[in-house]
């Protein structure tokens, strides 16, 4: 008489004939679609009644085989961060070459943000239709083609389409990478998220340097963007490929739990804090301390240094044994301290310390938050990652502009406490978000 095999979250229960004596089989990344496939597995390898089968969660898709480590995911994310920051630094050169107005040049940032929003709204839908591995290939192809469009653009419409596709391809690529890194689960997932985002910070910081050197030394700023295409092609050719049965994994539509949306709101607040510092931190320091804009910009690099230090520490396993809610709350506490110092400090040293603390506190909000979000939706991880991308794009598009609009009316010094209010709101969200695991706090 067949026995119903108890399985883990996201697994199906299938009747397995009793009387078999095989070892317990671990979860594998194979696309078993029917119970008859599991019965075939019993005949070939056997599964002890009551053990886990090879039937995987359809909505926790197989992405890449775990060989050569997570270097491929790290590298893809690093290139995406390089292009995300690089396009902004290339905009003044585009403006000169295409003879654009300041408003027209600024449209590139909006086009990129809209592309990222669309990626967050559609990446899971595309994955369900074509499979996760093909989504990765398409995302890379779109991103490479988008960069080429920006590089060769003869007029504004072409460069805007390129910027839009950079956001679309990069957002889809980032969604795929987040799901892949989130498959490890728990502290290991947080650790890999920290490592990946630390490397992304390095390439993001290198983007303006590379574009500036290409422009001044080679008199060809476009070479710095073309280098990203070379990297994308090389990674695509060298990355290990999944087995045939897992390359076309397609997931049914799954709903996200209410707990996920609390974490999603936290991610939106966290990204809003980060980009408020990025866009307005140097202006705030210049107004409060009286130093020049150039010196304030140099001082603002301490925010990036703080973010790198924090993410590198997370990647080394800092806080791996602690629950994510506690780490996120501690990060927001450091953000409050740093943003408060930036607000009140009239000495450059104290303002620089505030920027560093702001970066240090902000560092873990995204990598730990996204790992927490994926953990909260084990049956809908691709949907969770896609909506997180949507939320981050929304925050990047809205938060700096909203703070700037407020600064136009009351001044940047009077507007800056909004960052403190956003961090306080994040603490409230963390406090009311239920834990994922039974013993988690």
C-alpha cells in the first residue's frame, strides 16, 4: 500500500510504494512534475517511506548548480552596480555629446528607474513563462544591448531607450541573483548577501573613477561602459550551466504572505535612507559646516566607506547567530545616530563621523532585509525577490526627489530630520513584523 511521503515547505506529497529500502534522499534541483516521476525515482534509486523525495518546490526554482562557488552571482551583481552608478556619471558626457539640456540629461535617471520598476513588476511573470535559466540569459542580453545603445546613441530618444533597458535588464538580473543567493537560507544567505553587496559597493565606487580616467586619458568615456559588456559576455560564456531538466523550471503563481509585505515596507524605507544620504549627504554637510562643495563631496565618501565596512563584516559572518530583526533594529539605531550627527555637527570631523556611521548602519538594511524577505516567503521566492526590486526602484525614484522638494521649501537643514523619521518608522516596522521561525526574535 502506498505511503504518503511527508515533505518540506514547498514540496508536494506523493504516494510512494512501501517496501523500498534506499537511503534518505536529499532535496535536488530537478523539475519533477508528476507523481509518476517520483515513482520512477523509487524504482531507480528507491526512497524509504517517510523520507524526503526529490520533488522540489515549484516556487523555489533551481537556478544555477552549486559549483565554483557563488562567484558568478557576485560578479553579475557587481557589474549591475557598476552600470547603475556608471550611467549617472556618464550622463554629463552624454549631455555634452548629444547637446542636451539639463532636464533632458536628467531624464536618463528617470528612464533607468522606470525600467527597474518594470523589472520588479514582471520578472517573476517572465520566469514562469520561459523558465528561470532563460530569464537570466535574456536579462544579460537586454543589459548588454542596453549599454550598447547608450554608447552609440546618436540622439536623445535612443539613449533614453538604452537607459530604460539598463534598468529593465539590470533589475531582472538583480532579482535572479537575489533568489539564487537566498536559496542557502538563514545565516548563510545573509552572509552571501553581505559578500555580494560588498563587492557591488567596490564596483559602484570604481565606476566614476573608470569613466573619469577613460575620458581624461583615452578621451573616450564610452570605453568604460563597453568594459561592462565584455564582463557580461565573459560571465555568460564561463558560468556553469544547469542540467537539462532544471534549465526550464517554471513556477506556478504563488501569493505572498502578509508578513512579507511588512518586510517589503522595511526595504523601501531602508533604500530611501540610503539614497537620501547618497544624494543629499554632501549638501547637508556643506551647509552645516561651511566647507566647499568639493570638500563635502570628498567627505561624503565616508558614507560609502561605512557601507562597505558593514557589508564586508556581514559577509564575514558578523551577526550570523542572531535573528535578523535584532540586527536590522541595531542598524537603524546606528543610522539614527549618524543622521543625527550630520544634522547637528558644525565641525567637519563630526560630520564625517556621522556620514560613516550612517553608511555603517545602512549597510545591512538591504542584504539582511532581502534575505529576511525571501525567508518569509519560501513558497514564492521569485515573486518576493521581484517585488523587492520593485520596492527599491520606487524608493530610488521617489525618496531623493521628495527630500529635494521639501528642501526647496524649507531648506535642506530643516528637511534632513525626515531621514530620522524614516529610520524611526523602520524601527516600528521591525517591531511589528512577526518572526519567521518559531524561536526567532
